[in-house]
C-alpha cells in the first residue's frame, strides 16, 4: 500500500471520528472564520478537550457547555 493510500485512509478515519464527536459536543465556528490548517489532534487531546474542526484543520477544544 502506497503512502498516498495510507494517508487517505488515515484522513477518512479521522474525519469519521471527528464528525461523530462534532455533531454533539464541538463548539460551532462563527461563519466565515477558520483556524490554522493543521491536524493538531494527532497525539490525542487532554485535560477534557476533544478533537474538533476549526474550519480548516482540527485542534483540541473544550466541549460545548464545559467551563
């Protein structure tokens, strides 16, 4: 399996995992805004944060309703 295929499989798995979480817990991004275009959840999230879309990439964020 080539590197391109492995990257596509990893991206698809990450997208499914993030999409499932984002439907119920991730904060909404204001329209027209976006964060850095990086995948910053690769090593997992800590301190009660979850992996969420920032409008371009993904980063660890506090779930909605958490203080």
